[in-house]
C-alpha cells in the first residue's frame, strides 16, 4: 500500500508540467555543479589575504566577465546584488542620492506597467520629496513615448523603463527612450530581469546607463543578481558597510551564488539563438491551439514585439485564478495576474493599464515557456486546457455579465 502510494506520488511528480518560467526557473544541473565546491572546500572570504580567500578572488572576476559578456558590457561595470529587486532599488535610490541638489526636488519618470520592485520604490521615494511621473501605456502594453517626452523637465534626473514586461512579455522601446532622454543628461535605467537570457541584450545598442538583472530568471540560483553601471554614471550605495563591489554594494560576496550566476550567463549566451527559435515555435503552437479551442480568447500584445516565451491570454467569462487552480490539479503550473501579487485576487495592474475592464482583466493568464519545455508538454496542455475552461464557463458567475 505504502509502496503503491509512493509510485503514484512519483508519477504525479513526473506529470507536473511547469509553464511559469517568468516567475522563476529551475537551476541548470551544470550550474549546481559549478556552485557546489564553494559551499565547503572553497569557502574562503574573497577579501581575506590568506590563500583561502585569495583563491576565490579569481572566480569573482571570471563570473563578472561571464555576466558582462551576456550584456556587451565590461566586467568592471557589473555590481553583484541580491537580485532584481535590490538592483532596481540601488539604481533608483542610488541615482537620487548621487544627483540630488540642495533646494531642488529631483524628478523621476517611470511607467505604470513596471514591476513592483520599481513601482513600490518610486512610491517610497515620493515620501522622501522626490517627484515621480508614471507614464501610461498603449493598449498593446507599450509605454507612451509621446507622453514620456513631454514629462521630461529640467529637474528630471532618472528615467526608469523596463526592457520587457514580466506579465505580457511586451518589449519596451528602450532605444527610442534613450534617444529622448540622453540629450538632457538624464540617467537611463532599465529593468531587464525578464529579458535577460530570453533575447539578445547589448547595453550600448540600448543606450542605457543602468540595467538590472537576476539569476533565478535565467536558470541560475535565487538571491543573486546584478546591476550594470555604465562607467562614469553617478551612483551612490544604498547600504553602508565595507567597500565591496566598487564601493557600491557592501557585504561579503555570495560566492556560490555569483559562480552560479556567471555560469548561467555563460551557458545562456552560448545557446540563446537556438533556444529562442525553439521556444518561439512552441509558443506559436500553444497560441494556435488555444485560439482554436475553446475559443473566445485573446492574446495580449500578439501584434507587437514580445519575448519569445510568454503568452498572456484573456479567457472571457472566467476568472484567471480559477483556471490556474484547475490547471494545477491536472499538474500544470501557469500564473494568473502577476506572481508577486498572487494570493490577492486583484486584477493585474498591467492589464488594467492596457485598458481592459476589471472583469476582463480577471480572466488574464500568463503561460511562460522555458528551456525545459517540450512539444509533448504543450500537446498535453492543449488537451486539458479547453476542458478546464469549458467546465468553468458553464459554472461561471461572470457568465451573465459579458
Ligand atoms: C522577477 C522580477 C524582478 C525581481 O527580481 P528578484 O530577483 O526576484 O528580486 C524585478 N523585475 C522584473 C521585471 C521581474 O520579472
């Protein structure tokens, strides 16, 4: 009996299909392997003068090089942090600290569809006397460039616009934003956490000064990330402590994390083109299937540039949360709303900003594919999905209203 239960559990575990890679990703086995020695044999503090520490200085430089190479940056422009949230905080708060002038309220421009790591940070600095403009987006989920241009003032010190949206995958026109803001000497930050490892990124082509990334969204470990800081960009640390990370981020380096992050960037660069092609073919198959059956579904941002792995759909007359929970019973992991606000059943701030009604926005589901996604998985998803939606639509309390 016990044995049978175990067999069933193993089979169920096997049948779990993960389609939520924008929330987080599994760590690549090669990355785990690269990290392991740094927990025990090579535990030294890289700041120590003795051999235990010194043998780890080199690995920090190597990892920095791998991260920089994926961004077209120099190794000295990479500052390791604890992840995307901290990088966004360092970019925004650190720029304000460095560029604040006595008697002048600094001004920041951002967009309504940003990740909470940027939005909540901007709301917080407003309480510290910083003025913030939140630029709306189009119905496709792209920042309104015309309004952004008009928002720029002499006091504007920072513009922060994400590279790709985490919920819809929609790419933001950062090169154009750069062209608008650079002549004014404004610092340009982009949150590239969702784009890194999914599309090619070059900091010089983009024309950004600061760029945030995180390892756990590209098959690396959680709790490690980086901020790219273009040489000469005014920035002050947010934390006080030692002089680590070029004086911008004190604290003993997370060496296993940094080694894993470096390795995940190195592998990602090697396989990027190939994976982009494979994953976008799978996404096309997924969306074609979803649109055919059960019908009455829209794909957000399908007409414009999107990340190749993300599908954000609106299923009319049902709640995204109900679909997500029902799919989960069949072993499929997708997300409704944004992962960071799940637990609350509020409609996504991104979908509302795109002009969807609260009822339609409740029907939003994000399916995000990854390097471990197979054609077989998409096929079984397409078998289960119409059944789940069909059943929910029959039961749906939203049925009458739309
Ligand atoms: C996940 C995510 C973050 C937060 O990164 P963490 O490493 O989890 O702190 C920030 N911005 C975007 C766009 C994200 O998708």
